């Protein structure tokens, strides 16, 4: 482990974590944490020892040149802190890395050690899974917890999922056993267009996180990227009648399932969220603290050089998701 000294005392800190791999369909979750780190100029203060948790034949290191000197970047998990000012300042501890290959209990204990040392009040873990959801509708985001009291006070679902799980589920249970309030936010990504990136799912996760922790998050170009992504998938789907028909079937199923939710209470709740995000003076104040570059890797969206708009991959052939670990992850409302 590498630690940088001089960590300031944090204000009402919340730890927000995401891990690339099994729990990160469309790279939606890891891109959301990368967005927070970039927009609020995160300062890296620790990195876990890659030797302890990663199989380098699965997650290989990369070699690069810096001023003519060859260097190596090892796959790892890094922690950074962002200082968010405003009327109600709050600090975030961002955890971003790759799902570990081994020693998951030690991995979680090390992260919980940081949480305890920094006085973290709550841990929020972001994830994304493949689902039977149409790209034309709002991205479903489920908020779940293992803590019945937390589920009641924060209007979350108490998880009932049983089955294979990833590091998101393991870390949430580790937090629960350690007495640290923990929430998982899961975005459902259309399985027929699962290739990363998916800015629409990333945006949905950030909007739900915004409501959960009471901070207005600067979204930058994400809303425009999400609109362009959907337009691109619309155009590609229209070129294949089978895909278009399949998307229409998903739309009808989604709309039918959501009819009971179109109540006055649900509409009022969504309108309140809309107003909160646009209320003047509620956004974060000036960011303090130096910015430190994090791991390499461009999270920007692929763009068509002619139009400047994102160019999504061609949708996969419609049908049932492939039988894989990712398709066994909990469905909407039952995430671990």
C-alpha cells in the first residue's frame, strides 16, 4: 500500500466506490466515479498493493514511455478525496479500480480500514448489470441495502438476492458486518447494446447518487453524450427490422410494468427531484485542494470525427442474454 501523508480532516465524508469488470456493464459505474474525480479534481492519497489482490495474467500491467524512460502501470485500486464546498460542504472519498482476482476479504478489510480512519459516514457502491431494458426509456437504477433501518429511512430496497455475486456484493456485506452504513446503486444496461461506454447509464447513476448524498453534481457534457448515444443506437436499430421489433417489445413490456407507478405521488417525487437539480444556489461551491492525476485511461466517449457526436457500436443480435456470470447478476430491485 502507498499512502500520502498530510490528509486533511474530512467533512461528513461519504465513500463512493466502483470496480471495473463483472459488476460494471458498459463501464457505466467506473465511468461515473471517474467523472466525479475529474470534475472535482480528486487528490489521490492511497493505492492498494497490486501484488496482494491481482492476477497479472488476467489483468496485465502496461508499459509506457515518460520522457524517454520506460515505466510500468500496475492494475490496482486507488483512493482519492474531493473537497466539495458550498452552503453544506461535504467531502467524498472515491474508490476506483478493478475487481480483485483474489483475497477479497482482505481487500474489503483494507478499504474499511481507510473508511474508519477517515470517519466515513456511509459507503455507496456503484454497479451496472445487463438487463432486458430498452435503450429508449429512462435507465432503471435500483438502490439496495442489507440494513433494514437504512432501507426504511432512505427509501431503499432491502436486498433479497441469492446467488453468485461480485466485489460489490461482498464489500456491501463487509460494511454491514462492520457497522458501516452501505448502499449499492445498480443501473440496468440494455444487453443488446452492452459495449462500453454507456453515458446514459452513467448519467442515471450520478443522478441517483446526487439524490442520495444531497450534493449537486456537475454533469459537464454527459447529458449531451447521453442524448447522442441514444440517437446513434436509434439509427442503428432502425437499420435492422428484427432489432427494431425487439426494442418495441421491450418498450411495451416496460411501459406496461410501470403503469401502476404513474401515480400522483410518483410524479410529484420526480418533479421535486427535477426542481432540486435546477434550484439556484444549491450547487457545490469552489473546489479546494490540488488536483492529482489518477490512473491512465481515457474515459471520453468515442466521437464521429465528422459530426463530433458519439458513435455507439452496432447493437448485438436481439435475443436472450448469453448465459454468463453477468447475466446471473440480480435483476432490477434485487441487486446485492
